[in-house]
C-alpha cells in the first residue's frame, strides 16, 4: 500500500451490501482495532492524513495496521481514499466506542490542530454536541464565515448550537450578532429563503452595527428578488443608502439597485447604472455580475442578441462562490438561452436551458422562469406538444416570479394556431395581471401582448390587432422597443398592408433592413425579406425569405412565408406556382398540427381566387399519428434509454418524457415500454428488409 496515494478529495462510497460484521475477527491486532475505532468516526471515506490527525499518530506508524485492515477486507481503497468495505462492519466497530460524542470532539480538535479541511472538523463537531466544550465554540466563532460560504447547511447547525449552548466564556453582543447574521446568510445559501424573509426583519431591529445591518439588508434584498418582489428590493436598497454610516457610492449596493431595476423592467435606467459601476475601480465581482446582467437584458430587449450574449457570459464569469444567490446564475443562463435562440444556435440554447433547469432544481428557485423559457424555445422550434407539457408543468409550480401569465400566454399562442380559440381566450383571461405588475424575467414580457394580437387576428379583428402591434412597435411592450419586437414584425407589416397603413409598414421594414446581416442571425434577414416581400408584393423576395427560414429553425414562420407567397402569386394570376407554395405551407401546418393556421390559409387563398386546396390530415392511430417530438422519444426508447436518460438527451424534463411515452403507447395501442421496444424492432427489421429487396432488384 502506497500511503502517498491517499489525498483529501471527497468521494462517494460505493453501494453497500449485506455482510457479517466483525464478530469472529479475533485475529485483528490491538493496534489495528484501535485505529479502526477512530476510522469509524468518519461518516464516509477518509484520507490517511485525516486518520493520522485524528489518532495523533504519524502516518508511518499507521502503515502496518492499515495494511492489516486491507488484507482482512475490512477497509478498501476507493478513489485514492479509504472506506469500510461494508456499512455493517463500520457500525459494529462504532458501537465499541465507549463515549462517541467525546471521541468526535477529540477527533475534531485533533483535525483542527493539524490543519484539516473545515468540512472534516465540522463533520466531527456535528456529532459531538452532547460533549460540547468552549474549545468547540471558539472554533465555530473563528471559522463561521468560511464555513458559511463552503458548507451552509453545516454552518447553520453549528452556529445554532453555539447560540443556544451556555459556555464558561460567554460571547459578546457583537459576536452573537455576527453569528446570527452569518446563520441567516447560510440559510439563504441553503435555499431557505422564506425563513430568511420571516426572521431577518426581526433580527434587523436589534442590530446596531452599521456593517452588519447592511449585510442583513442585502440578504433581504436578494430574498426579495428571488421571490419576485423587485419593488420591495429597490426600497430596501434605497433605505440602506440613506443610512448615514453607509456611503452612497458603495458599488455593491449599486449592484443590488441595478438588479432591482432590471427586474422592474427599468432596463434603460439599469443599463446606465451598470455602465457607471463597471467604470469604478471599487466594483467587486457581485456588483459587476449584476451590472452585466442588466446590460445583457437591456441589449436583448433592444434586439442586440450578440451584445447581450457577451454581457451574460461576462456576468457568469463574475459568479464567485456558493454565497452568491443561486438564482443569479440560473437567470444568466436563461438570458443566454434566449440570446442563443435568437442567434439560431439551437443546440447551445438547449444546453443553456438544461443548465438553468439543473441550477433551478438544486436551488429550488426560478423554476417557473425555467419552464417559461423552455416553453418559449420549444414554441419557436415548432415542438408544440412538448411546449404544452412544459407549460402545464410550470403551472404546477408555485409562482413567485410572475411567470404564470407568460406560460398561459404561450399556451394561448399554440391553441390559437391549432384553432382552439375559446380555450386560447380562456388562457388570456388567466394571464391577466394588475397594471404595473412586472415579472422577474423581463426578457419574456413581449409574449402576452403577442398572444393577444394573435388571437385578434384569428378573430378577424385586424384593426384591433394592428393598433396593439403598432403601439408596441412605437412605444414598446414593457422594455421592448423597435427591433426588439422582431417576432411580431411580419404580423405587423401584414396587417399594415391589409389596412393600407403603408407608411408604418415601410418604417418597420426599413429598420429591419438596416440591421447588419453579418452581426445578426439569419432569422433577422429572413424577417426583413419577409416584410419587404409583403410590402412590395414580390414573390421572389418572399421565396428568398423562405430559404432563410429553412436554415433558421422557425417552422411556423416558414409556413407563413409560403402562405404569403401563395397569396401574392395568386393575385398575380400565377396559380400553378401558388399551389406549389401553399402545398408546402399546408404540409408544415400539418406537421405542427396547426388546424387554425390551415383554416386561415384556406380562407385567405379562397378570398383571392385559389380554391380546391388539399392538405394531408394526421392519423389519430398508428406510427403516422406520432408527432416529431414523440418520434424522437420513441427512437430513444428503441435504443434502450430510460426516461431520465431520454430527458437528458433531448433537454426536456422527465415529466415531459413521461407524457410523451403515455401518448405513444396510446396511439400505437400498446401497454408497455417492452411492447413498444419490440414494435420498434419489428418496424426497423421490415424497413431493412424492404431496403434490401429494393437494392437486390436494382
């Protein structure tokens, strides 16, 4: 055994199996037995250095008893550490310890003297509370701040014990206050945000030290932001700045102020404050992170996706450690996903969404924002069944961030395209919020008015839809102004042309055409060409737009472009070409299960003289009835993947996969995954046989 191979890296033990304990191992030496009793004090694996510190013996003196324990299969080597081979063996040895709490305390103090990691010492102290001494209290007081940043759950338990345990050396009032604030910070880092909001104001009333007051108020600001109360967060920041002992130029406070303004939708004001913070030398990582977050949101809603992505990446680089609000990192990845989606970087956007979802689930924060961002992405990508599943999952989560109106609005968009207008209007009723209410995800606030204008158009309320969209283009929806509303530009130009409002149509189109095609994705070029083709009634320009849409993954926009081209060609008397274009549109509408879009296209073309259109209806049973998303899931099942593995591969939630699997089984009239796998194998075999026969005949 090479003792130099055993480091201090933490690890996870392999699964334990039932075995006999140490009874009958009478050949174990006295030195080995004593060493094993000390080893049993560690919860999981341990390093030789930890064991040497706890026993008070040099490493070289442990060589023989360790080798003996390894030879007898009591201990095993695992990832450069040591562990008991079986849990029952460890438990049997632990029961031999006369006074376990005292033994843990002695081990903790020994580890501390030898400079062991804080987590190792804290682990022992957690099990030594019945034998607590002043030395343990002094250790917690000295190391509370570092422990709070590295192991917040452990810090909460140890600090709470210190505060409630009488000692021969009582803590000063200032030490007590410091520990209470650190415990609150640890609770915040551990995700107990509701507890922070409940207890921190009570603690604030008794604090005298201005720096501790600022620290606690800052935690309350973060808690307000994490629970969707940016107005209250901003008021708290201003109250901190008004305290005489706190300098107004504090960059950290300005960072929190920027975060509050961003969440309130005051993107211009937040961006101006962010630019100021980034020029100041005293700006720390967290203030810079908030500044870059504000800049990324401001640039995104202004239509500057590349600049927004750069700012979001810079913000992520400023995330310094576990004391940072976990929601900050999640939010930055959500902004990244929106930027990447706009830039047509679909795979990268999926990965950013998966990262955000993982962070949200671990921290139990921003879950509804994740569902909203994922649903928006899936809507744009044409994966509407999966998007609806994501929406319903998001609506089951408690909403502290104002995301439920966004989710209902996305559902309204999909239901409108599928011809279910009463249900869509019901969703819009559910999406109604009081005036002035803002969501934390400012970059999604264009969706509710987008859904309203889409329903207006489906109800043939063209003047109302035009007025809503035109007002949004001129004045903005929330923070969105101008080219930031690019997703609604085509609908606005189409309505403007229909109502003979050509001046505004030209203004919108010209603005989009001025965008540098090298600095923006193909979707922008496609939108600009689509608008120009509508305004000039030019089928060639519209066909170039459709080619752009083919590269930019926007199936609904491409189908609408084919439909508009067919209308223009029909009005020019080019009926054969028009039929070819509308056939492509109807095929895409069928793939999307967009019955509402199909009906609308038929009406438009019938009005201009093109009749007797045919479109393929999707079957309700059999393989042809599966949606594209269901086909992907079925393919993964055929590969032998489990639901969690499929969710990871397709960047969707496990609940979404479960619903897809249920739908697949129902449509194929099967009862289990085993039957589905067998059916997939038979189908693949028939396909291979058919291809082989064709190859032989040729």
